[in-house]
C-alpha cells in the first residue's frame, strides 16, 4: 500500500507541477512585492481550484446517477446493496 501511495503522490505532483499562466502571475507578484502577498494570492488560487474540483466531483456524481438510472439493464453498483461478487448472488 505504501508503494501505491508514493506512486499516487508522484503522479499528482507530476500533473500539478507544470507552470501555467496563474503560476507565472503568482511568481511575479511574489517577486515584486512582499512574500506574504504572494502566499495570500497562492492560497486564494488554491481555494478557487479546490472549489472547481468540488464542483466537478459533485457534477460527476450526479451525472453518474443519472446515467445509471437511464441505462436499461445496467449492472448494479456495489453501493446499491447488491453483493459485490456475482457468484455470491447465485450461491456458487
């Protein structure tokens, strides 16, 4: 489990590290003003990014539920109270 956690952290850092327009802006703000203003701006950008992630997760959950309800004969989802193993349902 530790190897999986480390791999996940490295993959997350690899995705998060590319420098975009906001990062360049934050770096220039931090370089031209005091560091506390740069930190505050960075925390504000991180808060907005977290809000976007929360909206994406909530929308994805709602979309998944809608797709599940409209899919004819779709497989039962584990959290619906069905056994996770199909063989357990038929007693094999």
